């Protein structure tokens, strides 16, 4: 599977480890940076590129990383067609795929160990969208709103 990944200085070490590990696991990893550690870098530079990579690459998934993962999730969700989910345990990572068909996982490097992050990534990549009607209906409502601003009926 192709995995697009982007982060910032706060997650630099975790990102380097995930890129290495995912490659060893047989994934095609597209690293959107940063390439070097810079304590003043800005996460949108790298996260938006990773999310756009996922949006433009059918069948791919993404991982965005930062100190908390909050801003990174928000940035990724600005990309049309992307549903990014912040997870801090494997159950949330699973539900993000299973119920929300999220294509991007956001992780806070200051909130999780490397092993916890790997466990969440493993679950996220292995979990398919359930396809249940109620989940599709809800995703469709968000997609319509994203395109034309139409609110779902009450």
C-alpha cells in the first residue's frame, strides 16, 4: 500500500522511524517532509502535501504527525475529500477507518510512544471501511456539504 506521510519538528524522530518501519513492512512510503530537523518549521507545509497526496492517489492512505496531532488533523481536513482522524489509541484508529472511512491518521508524537504509534498505524492500515448504510449516509452528508455547503435536512 502507498502511504503518504508528513509532519513537523515535534514529530521528526517519530516520522523518521515510521518511514523506516513502514518501508520494512513492504509499504510504498511517500515522505512529504520535513527532510531535516528545524525547530521553527510549520506543520501545514508538510501535512497539506501529505493530505493532497492521499486525495490524488486512489487507494492510498496517509499519516500526519505533530506534537499533539490536533493542528495536523485540522490542516489535513482542509483538503477536499480528506477525512483525517486524530487517534490516541488503537480503538480510535480502527473506528476512524471502520465507521468514517478516514484516509488519514493523525498522531501526536508528544502524546504517544513509538510502539503505540506503530500499533495505531498497524490497526489503521489493516481496517477496512465497513460500508454500512448508516456510515455511508453520514459520510455522504459531509461530502455534499464540502462541495456545495448544503446542510442536511433536520
